[in-house]
C-alpha cells in the first residue's frame, strides 16, 4: 500500500521526531511511504484566524499536491479535520470543487488509519510507566476519532493507562484562542494538568501536538512532573 504523508506545521517545526516516528510505524505496517518536500500547510491557521482568502490559497496548494494520493495520512487530527470539515465550504463552486471532494475522502488521521483501514492495533510498542489520554477537541469533534487511540494504547506493553477526568474538555489551546484569551486559556490548561496529575500519570498522551505543546508549557512553568507524548511517539517506543 502506498501512503502519502502530510506533516503539520507544529510537527515540522517543533516535534520533527514525531513525523519520523510516523514513518517508522507505517513502514512497519508494510506501507510504502512517500513524502512530498514541497508540501507546506493545510491552511488551518489562516482559516481559524478569519483569513479565508489566504486559507483558500494555501488549501488549494494542498489539494494540488495530494490530488493523486489514495491515502493521505497525518499525525494531526486537527489538520485532518480541517480538510474533511472546512474544505467543502472553502472550495464550494470553485475550480477545486471536485478535486476537494477527492482529497478529503482520502484524508486520514494516523490512529484511525491504523485501526480501521490497516486493521492494526498491536505495533509491539513498549513503554513502562503510567499514562493518561487527552482527547483533543479536533480529534473528537472534527475528525471524530473515538476508540482508535484507546485500542492502540491498550496494546502498549508496560503502559498503565489511567482515565483522565474530563478527558474530552478543551485544554485551552484552540489555536489563536490561547493568544487572544490568555487568562481563560491558562485557567483551562491548569485544570487539565491538575486532572492529569491527580491520576498519578507520568505521561499525558494525545493525537495533537498543539495541545501537547500548550500543556507542556504550563506543566514546566508550574513544576509539574507531567511529561507529554504524542500518540505516535508512544507507538514507536520500545522497538
């Protein structure tokens, strides 16, 4: 199976090892992985800030780059959700109208692709410790990833997964929200870290690096021992 990967901005610039780990995982599953170095952004940052014209320009580039891809896999539920949920309105009755339909039907968040397309749950990962899982807003409400991350984490040897109170509540990042409404965002992430600390977890795990960056920043500034891990990095551990 040939898979084209899309690497989001945060992972490209801040967490490149997560992108490399996704390649390792897909190759272990027998996929032929292709990366187009000309790829940039899906347009989400501009779109959520109200810059529709700019988002359309960037999104059009995305569509042209991935129109021939049967499987487009990304380690970001928010980017996958952007393509699936907001591209139809952005490109309605445009020259990209039909191509947009094709691309969005081929867009997958990694955990969904592994569990529901490749039918893989056990990657032979091993991580000794206690973890808890944060369901990002994008994964739950936009891309609608439900059980896939939990099924994958359940197979990680040595990992004791604790239930996170209000796991589906926003961490406060929300793109521009955390910059424009910093006091509210800080209060929300404080609550998220408190709930994670109360589980006794060493790691808080999620499908979105933007959430993890926000959580990590607060944890470090407030002397929490909580470590953040992208789901991809957990699944690539121990082998």
